[in-house]
């Protein structure tokens, strides 16, 4: 049986987005962040398309994802010239397998540096590492005060190929934010101080999507890599500039389950949050919060049927949602419903839903349900 709810991934749009980011930041390289199964959309299709478009650096959050991605790149013949990098953390028991697989690892402290080096020496190879410096994210990495000393000591270890150094910003969605400006200055000073001690790095990086849009200096020397995630999908943080003209990659579609005309005074759904003032044609669509429709859409958002915006009326339930189809001629069970994406001249984006829910597009995209079929459109 075909699934009723599907998310369509527009590979053409994805590749165009990658190209726009690459052109915007060149000569810096784009490291494509495909963690969490490419934000839930399917790492296989994303990796194949992006590798085909020229991406040679990929980032993930943890070892399972790294190995999954390694399998995809091997299948499409890109293992030799593409690197896979864990951006967050690696645990002691995970290190030997990661080193053996040639995954680029983050060094988040002295102990990690030694453990990675020891594992590499044991198998007679060098482990490629990037120093992860905490300049203010407060989550993971070498604390700033110790950074130079840790980097110096680690660079002397026999098993490490210390090819990179990076940091991450918690507030780069705000172009006026002095904290990010301070982070950039302090990180640059650290890189310069390391260079003065003969410790130079092939890759220096700081910018994720927010900084790409709001802090263009993060794509210029000494920086030569940016890490792009949400912009690949065509979304942005709700605040800040949109320097890139990226386009939405995903469309979430379902079908009408039933159409009925309900009389005035009828209430719709759990909690009876909507009461019809007059007899109204209501379609019940086959998607709910189990598919990723936020509860916040209730009485505040629209879906598209035959190019017409149809207001969501009543609470979103697990599998079904009721919409007002008064303005849609000839709507019937089985018709296509575009929850996210284009229909006629209309469009609904993950960013629109994020605004309704008071969240960001990451939350919307990563929340698409497991029963939603991922369909890749070439
Ligand atoms: C270290 C790191 N770099 C880059 C990214 C990509 O961020 P974005 O999706 O905002 O581009 C993330 C995602 O959270 C991250 O944790």
C-alpha cells in the first residue's frame, strides 16, 4: 500500500541551494551538515545529491550517523575523496572504530586527544582531527582558557593529523549581537596565537547557516570552511538576515479522507475549539501531529487544496485534521492536500509553520513523523 502522507524532497532545489551557498562563500568550502538523518529527511538521498554536486565535506553528530553516511558514500563511489566529520563528541569506547573507519574526529579536550592518538598508533595510522573550541556555545569542546595549551600538547601527539580547528555560535541569527562579534574576534585571536607558535591548520571554521547569512566575515580568512545545515533545506532562523536566496526543498502532502457539509453550531475536534457560524464544507485530511503537523496550526494556519488556502479549523489530532474547504470547488475524498509546499500560486513553508508555532524551522523539519514516506524527486 502507498502511504497517504509523504514528504517529497526536491533534489533539484537541494542542489541549487548547495550551489548558492557555495557561490556565496567561495573560496571557502561548504561542509554539508547531514546529522539526524539529514534533519529527518533521509541522509542517503541528501548525501548522494550533494556529493554529486561537488560537496566533499560532510558533518554528522555521532558515530552511528558517521557509519551510515560512510555506507552511502561508499555505494556512490565517493569514499576516497569525501570526508565525514563528527561535529559534536566521540566517547572513549567509540574511538577505535571511528579511527579505523577514517572518520574525522572532534578533539574536545586533552583526554580525547590522547585516546584518539593512542587508538591511531595502535593500528598504525594517523587520525584526522579538528579541535572543537567552546568560545561561548557552552555545550561541548575545549574551554577557551585552556585551548592554546591543549592544542599545543595535542599537536605533539604521534597519532594525530591535526588538520582543523572550529567553534560554534549560539546567537549568530542576530546580526547586531555583540556576543557573536566577540566570539569571532576571540577565535581569530586564538588561531593567530596558534599560528605564531607554528601550529597552522588546513581547515578553520565557525559559521553555520546563521553566521553565513549574518556574519559574512566568518567565510573569509582565516576561515575557509562553513558548515551548512538548515539553509540546504531552504529554511532560515526566523530572526536575522536572509542573505541567501535558497528555496524550500520539501513538500509535505496527504489526501482528503472525507468531505462533509456540517451545519451551523457544529463544533470540530477535541476540545471543541472551533464552532461553525454557518453551514460549512469541511474536509478531513489524512495527516495529524503523528505526521508532524504542529498542534499550534489549529485555527491559525492553512493547507493548500487545488491551489486554494484552506484554514485549519479545530484541533489537529493524531492522524486527521479538519479544514474549511468552502472556497474549493469539487473537492472530494482522495484529493491531494499540500500541507507544506506549492500548489497553484500559493506556498506554505516550514518557516511559516515555525512562525505559527513560535519555534524555528529545525523543529518543524525534524518533527516529520516516521510514518511519513520520504519520496525523492529528481
Ligand atoms: C557544530 C554544528 N555545526 C553546524 C551545524 C549546522 O547548523 P545549521 O543547520 O544552523 O546550518 C550544527 C547544527 O546544529 C552544529 O551543531
